[in-house]
C-alpha cells in the first residue's frame, strides 16, 4: 500500500510513551527489524495536536533514529513521518488501521504562541 506523508510543521507533538523495542512476535519475543536495512525498530507513543484536536498514536522509528534527551511530556519532532493504511484477517476477523513511521524522533520546542 501507498505511504502518505504527514505534514507536521503546524502540529505540536508530545512524547507520551518512551521508545521501546517493537516486538514482531509476542510468543517468541522476536524484535521487529527494518525489511531493507535489518536495523532493529523502536515503538513510541505521542499525542499529535493540531487545530485544537488531538490524537494518541504509536510511531515506529529505527533504533538509530532515537535521539538522546527525550523526556515524557516534552515536545518532539518526527522527521519523515508517514502514514500507511493496513488491513489483515486475524482469527477470522477483518482488522484495519493506520501505521505511522518516522525516520527519527528528536527533542523539539513548543511552537511560539500567537500574540504572545
């Protein structure tokens, strides 16, 4: 399926869940790896706030893209953020959603408040 680039320049993104290894197989504990580079993948949680609306999302980033200095509740940047729709059948049930992936997660600053 096609990836859709997510424009983040007008959004505030706050870290809500620290980066942790993304598990590919829960039974074996196998860590997910990038299909091209073979690099381990990390998963983190953020709240994405734009135009007065917010969404909690999980984002996958390569292990090398996780910057030092990340703090829960602090703003972060997600360069190269893309959304990819997915669907699958699990135990006879159709499931679908949107997977988010970024090239990195880095500390950011709060956007300047209008009129401040």
